[in-house]
C-alpha cells in the first residue's frame, strides 16, 4: 500500500453513503443473522474459546460470536466474519460506492475481501473498545501483508459521542505500529501512556454513513450508555488474490516482531 495515496489524516467519512431504506434493510439483515446465530450458540452448538482477557468467543456457522463480557442477560458484542451469512451483507463487497473509495485507501486497483464484522454496541450494554490499531491482530494472521488491509465501517444507526462514536487519532497510521500495552493480557492494545492520543477526534455521523480507515490508525470507542443502539458493519478489504482472515491461523508469537 502506498501511504502517499491515503488521506493524510488516515480516515475518510462518507456521510449518508447509503439511503435510509438501504440502511434499514441492512439493519434487518444484521438482526436476522444475529437471531439465527445466537439461537444456535445458546443451544450449545458452538465451539467455545476464552481469550486471555476473559472474553468468551463461540464459533458457529462460520462466524465467531463475541459476547459482551458484562451484559446480563447475554448480549453480543460482535460477529465476525459475517457477510457469508446474508446476501444483503455480501452484496457490499462489490458495491462501487464502497469499493471505489476503498481502492484509494488500500492503494490497489483490484480488491478482495479480508474479513467482515458486525459490531452491535447495544443500547445500555455496548462496552468500550480500548485504544488499538487493527494491525497487530491482522499481523498475527497475515504477517506483513496486514499493512495492506483497510476497513469500510458502515453505520447502521446514528452515531453520536454518547452512544460510542469512534475516536480516531488523525495521522497516527503514519507512525507505523504503536507501542502495545504489555500489561494487558491479549498484547494487542495500544499503550495510551506511550502514544500521543491528545489530538483524537470523535467521528459522529448519521446512519448510512461510511468511515474508511487503514489498519494502522489508532482508534477507540466508549461504552454505549444511551437508549440507542450503535450498530455497524465493517468490511475489511485487501489487494485481490490474497487469502482471507478465515483461511489464516492466529500466531500470537508474531507479536514479538512489533513494538
Ligand atoms: O465498533 C467500534 O466501536 C470499534 C470498531 C473497532 O475498532 C473494531 O472492531 O476493531
């Protein structure tokens, strides 16, 4: 990826990329996928993994259900990958409104999928995502190719500072991998004490907007304490012809290569 081709702030907001009817249809698709998958997971049909930070992940129907750690009754934090579970979600991989701007973000004329995710950030229970770059997680799977992965995050609901809008450190991708928090059990999060996050901006946007950013951008989001959901669909693109995340193995030992 050529960093010269990326916007210097490292992210682009495309307000109201999808119209309200399309956005509502995507929201319905997300809810139907969630209902199907969680029913199976709650029946005990899934393989369970507990991450070093105590978060519970369950694999069912080719997706990983990541539960909100503290929600009672249980609520889902994310499903990934997810586009294979509904044609309306899958169709976005070839939607020119998304793919066109992502070519510039990735720096490649021909794009392919890397992975996809639904983040639910539910009213009242959606929890914080601490400061992180997506890059270390992807690097553990894809190695240096992870540099060429970028995300289109499509908001299915209005996003405001109080329902968990993304906070982004403009230009942070230019500094490469940020120092990681060695005291945190997964080893994947940014050490905010050793990274300048003081210039962070909060990205508020109406439903149907898309936020595009590369894997090296430092970002976080707060908890959702409002009565309004803040759901989003994330499509992570890479140059065409490379294996997707699901075909790769996570090797935590690769973290030793990173600061
Ligand atoms: O949805 C969010 O608030 C955070 C998104 C994100 O950073 C992620 O899923 O890695």
